[in-house]
C-alpha cells in the first residue's frame, strides 16, 4: 500500500516537474526578468514563496555561464551564483542548439525559460538563448 502511495505521489508531483513541452519560447514575453543570483537567493530565503512567484511562469534570467553540457539528448547551461553549491540549470530548447554550441564558460547571457522550481538548483525548461555582450 505504501509503495502504491509513493508511486502515485511520484507520478503526480515529480514527473510533471520534468515534462518538457516543445514550445519555443524565443518569441514569448517573459512574465518576470531577473538575474541568476537574485533568483537563487529568493529560493534560498523562502522556497514556498518563490515557487508561488516563479514556478510555471516564463522568466528571463541573466547570468554568467558556469558549465555547458550535451548529455543524454539534453542540452544544458548552468548559470553561476555566488554560492558554488547552487546555480540555475537551463534545459535548452532543441532549436537553440546552434547558439548553444557557440557559447563559452564565463560568458554573460540571457535565457528565457519555464521555471519548474528548486531542487538544489533552480530549474528552467525549454530555454531560448539571447546573447548579450560579455561585461
């Protein structure tokens, strides 16, 4: 009985967090605009309040690239924060792969994605990339 309850909870709460729609957000208007450090700080201070502000919404985040990965058919950018333990994981939309290949670590960029919440890092899905000058 307990395993059935855990299975149902996992399906209802965890699986939707990682579902990705194929909607390209490049031309969509962001509901909120902030930098990666402010987003992470918000979640670290009050995860419940931050989820109510950001989760499920299209947000635009500016930050510096910590790492770029191309693993398991997932193209991902991790944006830095002042805390080495936390970052913003940006799952990049398939249409953005050519832009992604031109990026370098420590480059400043702007991404737009659907916020899915906080699991040690803030998770953004379906991200589009907007290159901005490295300052």
